[in-house]
């Protein structure tokens, strides 16, 4: 279905790489230093979900641009309030006189608090942005939820859910044929009326749909750079609903709670509480503070007291 991996060690810049093998596409959650990625990987990234514009989450844009400058596929950047102006500022920071033949376009999407504004920045026009219709880009039938976090600057958490899919019951009596994909498409679109031809005979769609079983979807939440006090956690739970896997920062330990409050970050204890409240199956901690370098085991022990299925990094 998909594979997730942190680009950097847990104390370094956040960037979580999602590989979608069926689509030969990769998505990034946050865009910290990307030098650890191969050119091939950089070229396959087409969508970046940016939590916020602190430099450790955003500096990798240059590496992505450098790799994709003559690509034909747009690079889509989603982020919180202010991201479009910051993107324009980044793109205005270079000279672009020899790239006018490139088809490459950077598409920006900004959550304003009420809608997703969009601006396109074509390379052929020296990345001067122009307004585009509001709304999210197509995410290959994945569904996206988001929530505003508490970090002193606009900051978003994201939840991605894989597309709905179906399997046939093993006791289905009908022979395979083109009707199978037609049926799955119709059911996914909520259609129940109509007929399909199965082995030369017309059968009602509603009857055929009885032989389909929905495959559980996969949900992944990504929460970083935020306080995770009970009020914020409850906002995340309201926005996301039950979620199978949570990737969550755990910059500090509970013994450093004051520091977490000052720096607007979370503790391992709070991350574990959120995983429990979201009904998760698994919690992956990352973005541990450099002040706690060498103490990942302590984060793990603290979190596992509340949520046993906790791991650190990409394990
Ligand atoms: Zn930050």
C-alpha cells in the first residue's frame, strides 16, 4: 500500500517520506534537510505537506527544486497560513534567466482558516506566481484532514487515509471479467442502481455488490511542533477521528514539561496520550530535541507507560 520512512535521524530535521509504489509517486510530510535522499527519490516527490515554515521543516525546498527544475510534473506544496508568500519569497531568491523552456510549475496551497487558496509559480515565468482556483489538488483518491496546532506560528497537523478498496468474497459464484472493476468503481462512487453483464447475463449492481467486502483503509496522522495539552489533543481527535498510525513529535520528556511549554513542543507522555485518544495501533516518535540526544530510550519508556505500541524513528 505505502511505505513510510524518516529521511533524517530523529534529532535532525523532520521529513517523512511516503512511497506509494502503485503510483510511482512519493509524498513528503515536512521538508527539512533532504540531502540524504537520492536524485531518483527527489524526482519522484510530487506533493509536500508542510507543517510550518520554521527552517528545520522547510529548508529542503531548495534541494527539491534543484532536482525537479526541468521536470514535467508539478511540485505541489501544501501548508498553513502564510505559506504562499513564503514560497514566493523562496522562489524570488534566485536568478532564473536560463530556464524559460522548462515546463516545471510549483503549485502552492495555503490553508487560510476557511479555505485552501492556491497560487501557481511557472518556471517559464521566472516563478512569478499567479492566483489559481481555490481548493485542494487531487490526491489520488486519498483523503486528507488537517488541524491547526499550537506552535506560536501557523502550523498544521495532517491525516492521510488511503483510498477505499474492495475484495470479493471467496464464495462468489460468478466468473471473473471486466465487470469486476466496473462494479468496484460503481460501489466506490456510491452507485447502487443499474446492471452489469456477467458471463453474458445481466445482473443487478446491488446484487453483485453483496459479494464485495470493503478492505480496511490505512490512516496515518502526522503531528509535529505543537503543545499537546488536553485542549489541543481534543482538537486533534475531533478533526481526525480514529487513526491507525500516529507519527508524533516528542521533543521533550515529562521532566522537561516547563521547557516544552516555553518552546511550544510536546513531551513523550503527551504524544502517547494522543495516540491512546486517537485509538491508534502504533505510535512512531520523532523530532526529539537535541537537548535529549542519546536519551531516546527514556522517551520510549515514558511513552510506553501510556501507549505500549510506541517506537522511535522509522523502526
Ligand atoms: Zn517549529
